[in-house]
C-alpha cells in the first residue's frame, strides 16, 4: 500500500524530490508522498509542496506525480489539505455504504461512481427508481450511520482475497487492498475513507435521472449535506418572507402562484390575439399588394402570430421585428417565398429560407431588411 493508505492520518510530511518532468506544467515525484492521486472516481488531494499549491496529483506506472505552477528543488515540506481529504473520504465512504445496501437488499449493482465538486453521482444497474425504493434506502442509511460500523483497510494476497465476500471481483492481481465496513461491505479499493460510518453523520440525495437505460443517483454526505440543508433552509425562509407567509405554507403558495400564472398566460394570449386581429384589419384597410408591418418593441412571439394571421387571410406580407432584426414572410402561394429568400437574402447581408408560403430571414440591421423588402415588393408586383 502507498504511504497515504498505510498512514491515512498524516497531513504534514518531509521528503525529497525523486524525479521531475514537464508535460503541460511542472510535475514532481517524491521519495515519499501522502497525497492521494486521482483514481477510481475519487478526485486527487489538494495541498502544498513548499508552500506552492499542488494543482493535480496523478499516478502513472506506480509513480505518484504532483503538478505545480513552478519547479521546486531540494528538500520538500508537503501539507495535505485536511478539509478536502475528509470531504472526499466522506463522499467515497457514502458510496461504499449506498452500493452495499443496494446490492444486498435489492440486488442492484453499482456501475460507476464519481465525486464532483458539488455533488457525487452513483450510476446503478436498474431501469427505474421508485419513491418506495428511495425511502427504504434512506431508512437503512440512517440505521448504518447510527450503528457506527468500523471501517478498516487491509492488504491481502490474491488467494486470501478470493475467500472474502467481496461485492465485486477485483481487477488487479498480487497484493490487494480491501476496505471493510463492519460486515456490511468488503470492497477492493485504493481510495480514502472515514474510520466509522458514524462519521458520515448525514447523507442527502439531491437528484435522480435516467442515464442510458439505468439510474443515476446524486448525493452529498457529511459537511456537504449540512451545507445543503442550511442553504435550502435559508432559501425557504427568504421565500416565505417574500410571500409574507410561514415556511410550511410554501407549497400552498406555489400552487396558488402557478394557477395565477396560468390565468395570466391565458389572458395574455387572448389579448395578443385581439391585438393581432386589430393590427391585421388596419393593415388590410391601408395597404394593397404586399403588406409590410414593422414591430419596433414587440416580442417575436407577437410578430409570428401576425405573420400567421396574414397567411390565414390569404394575403402576402412581411413582419419585421426590430428587437431580433428578423423578417417573417407569409403568403398565399402567388410568390414562392422560400425560393425568393434563397436567391436574394445573401445579397442583403442576411440568411434564411423557407417554403412556398412561409419564410424568414435574419439581417444585421433594419436598412438591409427594408432593402430586401423593396426587392421582394418589386418581384411581387411584377
């Protein structure tokens, strides 16, 4: 086992440089390192070497390399960031516990695991995940945490390992490190872990999603879980204060706001329909031939509705939306708008296309759009 595996409590150490290399930065290998290198879904440790931040830690052919911004020489003082180490150990330990419970109680295998900067994810081999399964898992997790099961790491010969009730067959040969959590879990693993399940304190699930036919669970453990609780409670308090209600009334208030939003959306849609009708009537009364309408501040949605109304009125016209510099064209088939756009829009620094009765084009400015409209009017009147 490596030094950080044998003496997991070491945070400050003295050593010397064994070798160096330059590959997208400066890298040093030490005579003895207590930094955990990125591996198995667990991020690398953070910390310093001679007060210089360690940017990354990777292992290649058994050698642990530390990335730095500038080269160092001579004797080295290494300091492993305890907060980061404990955080990663907590997320990793939580993964072991969750995976063991799922396999023991539901015969659901773990496919992959990753500790992210905010949440950790666990991909499990099952096509669906129910609220009942979630409740049962959370209940069992609380029990395991309360039990305070001891967590140990022991190195065995390959023959000895095969006698253990491992959750997964190891992919390595020779001496194999096995992490044991009471009698709950035996896993071949090189990562960092807590000393007891009681140190997990709290595990919260933050999301469930379907990934390639299986399920991905997102979670946080220990300090991350407490920070999430605090953040969500603060957000709940602020939301309740903004609505002048009690926090327990949030759901009721949200439902009321959703109903009001639907009512207002329907009212807006009806009002927009009336505006479009009036604008179309006015345009039909004032213009013959090609209808040309400009919207200076209207949302593109309203312009699109007007263009559709022009087509339904069996007329040909354009609506220019100044906010988006987009020209919407609709017609009755007398002039193939899509072919015209394809033939001419680039000449006016625009791009677009469409079919016989509907087309649109994007321009860099109004002048180019209006010049295109003039050319379209000439074609339409000819």
